[in-house]
């Protein structure tokens, strides 16, 4: 069976897709059969004929050199650029956990190493048939189709996670909270990746130092703007993937 890791983040637009693409690209350039999977994405672009022309999956496949139709690596694709649970409701296409698990297993048969990209931050509703206003506990849903959180999907996959975090002001707070939430849910955090990192910025350097000190989790990579190559040796990179 292949090895997989789940890429989540401190919030939306932290750079999960960018990081996933660079990791896969690095592995594939080392002749490793690495690939991509995403359970749910929103904000996809469509042409006049209803075909998906742009999405996170399209970006990753283009950067990493993955052949085939990118949409086949995603279980649910929504046009509306909102949280997955709301996009699913608006487009009347609720995600089902059985399909998500089945598609993930298919990706594991296709690739030796799978980078799974999450949606939004780690506290992301994927399906909420029950309104959040009447149920604010965010308790595990036991994978019921009527109430699926991103953490339910991670647990169903049995993968460890890496957290993508911004490097600027507020990074310490958001990263520490994300790590602690993941631990509360019984997840193993393999590392943090800091995005848009400026090595000459003393705040960025201090954010990295404080994040490691306060969480006990290593910052495994610091990515500058417009990074073209993941700054970690392949033999070190594959250590973030579980068995």
C-alpha cells in the first residue's frame, strides 16, 4: 500500500495547494511515483460546456507534471467559492464519506506516495445537514454523511498531517491553535511549513522559533515567495509520509 500525508493549514489561502504542488514536484523529479488527492474543493472554474477548466487540482497537476484529468483526483468539485459545506448545499450535491474514502483508496493504488490536500483550515465543515447555529460543539461526527468535518476525513484516512502556516504577524497564534486542535482530535502533526518566508525579516525568524518552542513541532521548511523547488532533500521529505 502507498504512503500518504495530509496537508492542512492554519486557514484559507495559507498556501496548501502551492505546498502540495511543490512536494509532489520534488518527489516526481526524483523518479518517485507521487500523486495528489483532494476530497472536496470549491471555487472551480468551468467553461461554457460545463467542463472544469481551473481548480486546485489543475494547478497541482500542471506544476508537478501529473498526467491525466485533474478532476479525477477530486471527489467533489463545486463552482461556488465558499466553504465546502455551503457550496454543497447551494449546488445540491452533498458529499458522501463512502465515496471520499473509496476515491482516496483509488489514489493510493495509482501512486506510491499521495499528498492529500485539505479544504480551508483544519476546522472546516465539509457537510452540515444540521445547522452550525444549533450545534456548535464541533464534536466528531463518526463519519455520518449528515455531518462531516475535515477532521473526520483525516481520521478515516488514518494519515498524519503537516500544517501550512503564514510567516507574518499572527502566525504564532494561528499555528499554535491549529497544532493543539489537531492534537485534541488525536492527530499526529509531522511538521509545519511556513509560507512566504523572508529570511531577512526578524519577525518571520522569530515566528519560526516561537512556533517550534511553543508546540514542540519542527518547522520542516520555510518557503520564500515564488519558490520553484521544495527546500528539503528527497530522503528527508519522504519521512513525513506515514506507512
